């Protein structure tokens, strides 16, 4: 037979565990941003899934320049430990001018620190430093 203290401890431990789960998990919010400049149209959409996770990331990029230069899109992710941001992998459109849109979807990002926000970056891969355009800063609503 369990003692009265054991009967009380089990529900309290369960309740505390559930509170911790809900506080730590955060809420999922959908977000997106797009950019364009001469030669490139780029966009991304994603879900904020807590303080340190971005998932369901979808990229779209199209070459509009007719200049024989590839174009690409990526995210710059701002972390509490990296306030200047870190860039994700480049997703290229090498199909040529007005020859369709390249899209990639369902990508996840998981960090061990808080993600404070992101920017979408669209670039023309031209000679020297690439010609890029950045979206506005999109805040993580979970932080």
C-alpha cells in the first residue's frame, strides 16, 4: 500500500514535468519573407517551432537577369551566441534566365541556443563579391 506522501508526490512530479514541457516547447508560428533585385527573385517560408528550432523551411529562387550568372537564396540566422548571424547553405538556380523557379522544402534547423531572428538573402553569383539583397529582420516570436 502506498503512503499518502507517495500518492501526493506522483501527481506533483507529473504536473511539474508537463509544465516544463509546455514552457520549453514554445509555440509554432509560420513566417516568410521575400526579396528581389536586378537578376534575382528569392523567398523563404518557415515555422518558428520554439526558441531554438526553425523547421519546414522552404526556399524559392529564380534567375531574372539574363546575364549567365547563377542565383541563390539562403537564410542568415541570428543566434544569442552569434549576434552577427550565421548563413545557411546556398540554394542555387542554375537553369538560366526566366527558365523556371528552383524550390527546396521541408528543411529543419535546430540550435542549442536561442534563435533571435532571420533574414532571407537573395544573390546573383557574379564576378567578385556576389550582388545580394537582404530582407528585413524577422523576429522569433518565441524569444
